[in-house]
DNA sequence: GTCTATAACGAGATAGAC
DNA sequence: GTCTATCTCGTTATAGAC
């Protein structure tokens, strides 16, 4: 459980890249050091140099994942003047992962939560808190600008949206069907914006919004 | 991979009970025959008699889970005259599992999907189809009786609801906080019924509906 | 920083006695 | 139907050479 990692090391970063994909696709209990070593072309022992235990590797995985999320949320803050566009950009983050056949790292770890070492469990909870805190302020901002309608506390809407998006990925992925995600995500966003269903003949045309992963 | 199980066997049923809880709490890759054998007080070899391989055990687990679901949905059909009450009853099925610290069996297996043997994968997909088909007709019925408003196809609303509820359980469980589930579930149902947020001072008082696990 | 070698253990699964 | 005994393999992890 020694922490020898996280430093200006390029090999460690490649280990994290590979392990991250394994966790998002197969789960933390669904891959081994041998899998990572084979793909990286090194031995298992070499991996143990960078991450003494699998728990250390997992914790580093979550830390990096949270840091990357923070950067992406900051990019949305900087690039989207309207709060509602930040909201759509946020949905796009999830869509992009699913398009690669990946679950959200922490959604996977949430499923396996009770088998994880303590430090990983704590980090998973922090991840969701980080998401909800950011979303809460975005939703409050969107409500203030009049682009969405909140029927309760912004925090509650944030909690519901995170849960809904994670669930949409979870269920859509086995079907290999991105459209399933879109249906659920559109429904979630629509419950805030009140937009008509895309293509439905119920209300006026909704403004087409661009959104990329 | 021989199928020697599923018969009027009481031991097999106890094996399934124990294994089911392990899967819902720790995941299919998070427990072993040894775990089940220890809790049942038998040897691993005895388990292999009832379920030749772990994949056989897993497939039997899903089959029984789907059968039990069908019975519960039928009970809702029989016990709830109003479609909207069947909807609330359905939400209660999820709440009850989470209250026991369990994830939906097939939500867990959806996360681990890419590590599962083929027969289990197919069974997982059937489970979600079964849920969505039942919900679709309930939602269509509720729309017809005027207790909910659909902004698109009933099938889409069903897909979104299943995904949302599974996600609500997934995220709420690590926090050990049933209230997190309630927040997300209430938001999902509210997006159909249009009810005001409970206790919010935004619209007229919403009718208090009783809902039990 | 990466290697070989191996320890120490647990996994899923099988054979054959009772 | 359940047992003992065993097999084989994969797992995490460590020791020590290079």
C-alpha cells in the first residue's frame, strides 16, 4: 500500500491509461496486473514498482479522473457563457465516454463499492460530490437566466441528474445502443427545460443546440 | 457448463438466495463458490453438483430474478386499479431492494456485462426489455387516465425511467443514504406527473400519495 | 527502472468414495 | 446428494539481481 506513484513519470501515466480503460469496461474486479502488463509490454513486477498494490493503482485512477473532470468542468465554465449550454456540455461528457464503450469510472466503482479498499471508497464519494456541487451552481444559474425551471432545490435537481445520467450509461451500454442513452438523457434535460420532445408535434420547434463529447 | 439445476430442489434454492445477495452487494466478480459454501455450511464441491459452473449459477440467478419480477408486476396489475399507482408501486420495488443495501441484480450485471458468459449477457438484456415493456403499457395507461403527461412515446419514457431508477440506486447506495434515492426517484416521477416538489412553495399543494416498499 | 523468480494464496473445476 | 482430495490455473505481492 506504499504510495510511490504520481510524479512526473510517463510510464505511470500509461499504466493509468490502460488500467482506466479496463476498469471502465470490465470493472475493478474484472482485470488484473497481468492484463495491464501484457498490454503495456512489461512484466507484472514492473507495475508493482509504480503502484505497490492494486488499491494504490485504483486510488490514483480516481484521483486523476477527478482532476481531469475538474479541468473539463472549468473548460465548460470558460467556454459556455450560458448556463444551459454548460448543462448540455456536461451531458456530452457522459455521451463521449459511452461512445467509447466505457462506463463512467466512478459509476463502475460505485457498483463494486463494497469490495473496494477504504481509500478508494472515499474517493468515489468525493467524485459524486464534485459533480453535484458543480451542477448545482450551473442549474441555479440556468434557472436565474430563465432557461430552465426548477421545481425544488438546485441541489436535488443536480443529484437526480447525475444519477439519471449514470443510469442511462449503465443500461445503454450492454445494448451497444447510444440511442438508449440519448432517450434517457433527453428526458432528463427536458424535465428541466420543458422543451418538447425532439421531433414531436406537441409544441413549437425547440432551438437546435450543438453539443459535442 | 452442464445444466443440472432448476428442479424441485430446496438446497439449490438456498444456494440461489445466498448467491443472489452476493451478486447484488459485491458483484458477480466479487464473490466465489467458497463464499457461498461457507455461508451455507457445505463444501465447494457440493455447490458444483447443483450448478456445474459459475456461469450456470449466474444464468439461473437471472432467470429466477426475472420470474420473481414477473410475479411482482402481475401483483401490481392485480392490486392497483389506477395505472399511476402501479407506477408508484414499481418505484417501491427498487426502494425496497436499496433499503436492504442491494443493487438491482441486473444493474450490477450490466456494469460487469463485458466479463459475463454469453447466456448471462442475453438474460440481462431480456430483463431490461421485460421491465420496459411492462412500464410502457403502464405509462400509456396512466396517460390515458390523465394522471401523467407524456411528452413523447411511452416506450421512451419507460426507457428513461428504468435507467433513472437504476442510476438512482447505483449512486445512492455508496452513500448509504436512502434519501438520495428518493430525491432522484421523486424527480423522475414528477417529470411525468408534473407534481410540484413536495413542500416547495411554487405551485398548489400536490396530493400526498402513499407508497411503500 | 525493470527484470527473473517465486512465494502464498484463492479461484473454478473434477474424480471418485460414501 | 454430499463428501474428501486434488488439479490447474490465475491472482496479488515480494525478494533480490541487473
